């Protein structure tokens, strides 16, 4: 089991240069007391990172629909739950156990409720009143009954991220008690139910989704992006696998070019370089494409992260605040004030948008997301944590609040700047999971013993590194 001296590192005391005001609250669904730490400008860097991890964990533990046990898309604005956020919440509960924020039994009970609801949720082709179809789930779900929110799509990638989180739970909860046995069985059933081959729609690349009103979405998974985890899981399925050449067909659509001095697979928003690697440790393992490039996907994400930092330092649009420690473009909230003149140019200051910078992609309106740097912590630890610490110190509780960093900020739209009112679940998850992977490799280590992850990587042609260990070779 992972709750052991081998994997647990005692949480460092939050020691600042000045007084920290402490107050306590009780965790939802458990009897273990949790400490929260108020904002204090005097935290040193490591104490700040410890505080950030606990606050971000608290978001997932406390912000949840207690009927469906699915995680909120955003908070304090509450519109719907998000299946991808649930996929990130499941590893978050495990992080809570290993950092002694909550008891293992409480995490197991929460996880079991989540999986039980997913298994029993209504499925079918009706336009309303269902949560999914053929093992896939709708992108967003209503609070309470957990049915489809408005006319959103049955999402292939969000289901993939949900299933990745479910497989983390399957491998972590390895105990003999009834709850942990039930978690493993439900996780297996949920994964095996997904008809990945159906989502291919008889083509060589997978559709991004399906709607009962109109069928498969025309947009397909092509070019390097966050779909690595999706295709690995779809290849691994023993019940509904996609074709064996699907990975090769996908890599044929890659763009390997130079941007800001770094030659790599380009994708503008940083989340595309982070989401799959929240779950799978790609260090030292290679598919045919990366073998030819004498690189790996971890190194590729390092270059993508540093190229975005270099872009911010160059700051071609001269937005306020950009620099070596203020950077990070990804999908996030924004000020949403529309077209305005900025330095003689008309800039569309959008609301939620997939912001990013790459050789063929530029969506930049001066809006920075802390999760862009935070989700890349393992790839460039010093540059990313320096950025987070600078944001914490410079903006205080305008940006750093009860659950850690609010989603985004923009210093160019007014004298005071704009700071997002909300946290967004998937951005919180990227930051929390990657901070833990950097510190302990926890989620990576758990999934290295999951047979479906290993089989998916082998079917997609990955070799080398940890895939050559005895445990991996036996799966």
C-alpha cells in the first residue's frame, strides 16, 4: 500500500518570517481535523508550496456535488459539474491521504461513492435525462441528478481523463476491506464498458465527441495535444479497443518545429503538454516518433514550457507584467471585455479561452493562468515554482485565496488589473497533481503498476525506461 513510510514524506512546518494566523476546520465526510493557513506574505518558498498544495487539495475535498459526488467545474460560481474535474479529483483524494490531510478510509469512501454513482448513472441515446452513452459521459453534468447539462457533447477526451483518474483509484486502493475491493471492481467495470472503437466513427482518427441530436462531431483528434492519454487507454481496452495503427495515424499529424529557440512538438496552450503527463511518467520511454527525434514526451513538455516563458520575456504585444517570473498561457478565464485598443492594436480580451503561444498558434490577450506554470512543475521545477512564488508575493490575496490560486489575472485591462473570481477544477487539478508528482512521483508510481496503462503503452509502441522493469514486463 502507498500509505507507508516508503512513500510518505512528512509535511514541512509552515514557517514564515513573521506570524501565521492558524485556524481549523473539519474535513467534509471525515473526522480528521484539517489545518488551514491564512494568507501571509512572509511564507518562505517551500512553506508556500506546502500551503499551496494543501489549499488546492481542500478545493477537491470540499467543493463537490454531494448527490452525484462529481466535482464542480468552477467555484464559487456554480453552473455544472465536470467529468474531467472528477478525473482529477480522484488522484487528489489519494494525495490527501499520502500527505496526511485525510484518512485513507475517508478517501476510500468518497471514491467509492463517486464510482458507484458513475456506474449507476443513466445511459442512453435520449437528448436529456441521461449522463452518457456507450460508457462515455457528457462533458458537463447537472447538479443533483447528474444528467446532461443543456446540449453539451459526449466527450471523448474528458471521458479519457475521467478514466485515467479511475485507474489511479483502482491501483492505489489495493486493500482487502470491502470498500477497497469494491473500488477495484467498479473501476474495472467502468473502464471495460467504454466503447472506444465506436467513437472512431469508422475513421483513422477519433472524434472529439458525439451528440444525440446530430451524431459525431466533425472535429477529430489530430496533431499533438492532450489526447495522448485518451489514445493510450483506447488502445489498451480488452473489450472495445481501437485499431492497432491508430497511434501511428495520430503521430502522422504532428508538427515538430522551432518556437522561441526550442525545437519540439508544438501545441499552443500548456494544458496540452501537461494533462497526459499528470498520469503517465514519459521520462525515458519512447514511441517510434520520439525515438527518431532522440527525445521523449517529457523533454518535449520541458521545451514547450521554457518556450512559453521565453515568449513572455520577449513579450511581443507588450502586455503589462510579463517577464521571467510572470508567464503562463493555457485554457483559462479572462476579463471578457471584448475588443479594445492596446498599444495601437485591437485586442479581443476574451472570457474563457484556450490561450497559448506556438509557431502556428497565438491566443494572447495579457491573461496569465498560474496553472499554466503549475501544471509544468516537473518539467522545469525552478522556473515554474519561481513564477508561482512571484505571483503569490506580488498579488497577495487578490490572486491567492482560500483554495490557492484563483484561475487567472490580467494586468493590462485596467489600472488595478483584473483577477478572476473563480477557481476552475481542471486547472486546480493540473497544479496539484503535478506538484505532487514533482515532489514524490506519487501518481506516476501508482499507475506504473496498472496493467491497462502498461498494455496501452506497449500497444502504442513505447519501449525503454521503466517499461523494461520486471513488473512492467510481466503485464
